[in-house]
C-alpha cells in the first residue's frame, strides 16, 4: 500500500508460510485467502474483460471448495454475476444468481441475488410508463416503439444532473430528428420549482413528476 513494490514477493512468501500453519483459525485463513485474491486482481493487467471475469470466477470457485460454508465467498459469486451481466453474458449471470440464492441462507446475500435476478428479468422487456407530462402532454412509452428512448431520472437539486444537462440537451438536439426521445422522471418535491427550472433551461422533452412526492409519500 505504501508503494514498496520490492516487498511484494516477501509479503507473498510470508502469507504462504502463515497459511501452512495447521493451527491457523479458519477466519484468519479466509482473510488471507481473500487478500491474496485481491492482490491477484490488482496485478492482472489483462485488458480482456471477459478473461478477467473468467479468472475471478475460477478463483472464487477454488475458494468455495476450501471454505464451503463461507457466506463471504458465496457472495463473491454475485460480483462474478455482475461482471457477466456487464459483458452481455445474461444466461451465465442468471445461472450464477440462482446458484447463489440456493447456496446459502444468508438473508442479505439472498436478497442481493434476488434483486439481481429481477434486473436480469427486465432485460429485453419494454418499460411500461404512461402519464400526463408536466406541460400537459399525454405520454405512453408504448407509442414510442421503434425509437431510441432515454429515460432520465433527475432532480433540480441534483448537482451532477445539472452538470450533465448541457450534454443531454446537445445530444437531444443532434439526434431528436433521427428518432431519439427523452423522458424525464423528476425526483423533485416541488412541481413549481420543476416547472420553473424546465422553462429557464428550455428543456423541450416531456417530464414526469409525481405530486405525491410533495406530500412525502
């Protein structure tokens, strides 16, 4: 961590020596194995992301054989599943999430696995949004089939959202005539503040605002 890279080999040797101690508690053994995994990931310079995910899964499965009841190790498979999903390997990601959900009774890990499965199930399915926009326009995403639709969750109080707004406006101007539509979903508590901001910034796309937010619902 201090940048003394010439000590890496010595640290690795000390770790291996410690792991060979038969009296080493399993908790400490697992901590050392996880540290080894972290170090190997940091040292991996392979630019092929899929190959890196493959290597991670291989390492995690090796750990599972050694620590069969560890919720931490099982949870690492979710990281592999996320990596698979990010690379478009949907079927592999789904299988991993199901495996994790069935492998251990830890409620937090099971909840995370189920959440990932729900996200995977949404892939390829249309987003059902039908509403009356802030400016009175009736909007139904189903009517926009065939176009590229950006659903933008934002708020007038959100600094990063406002910083990104010029780029969003530029993209809309450049591609709207070619089929791009934007649907804003505001997280503001005040509809009046939202309307004033939209007018001030000249945002031409439709905006959804839920009045219940102003009531804290």
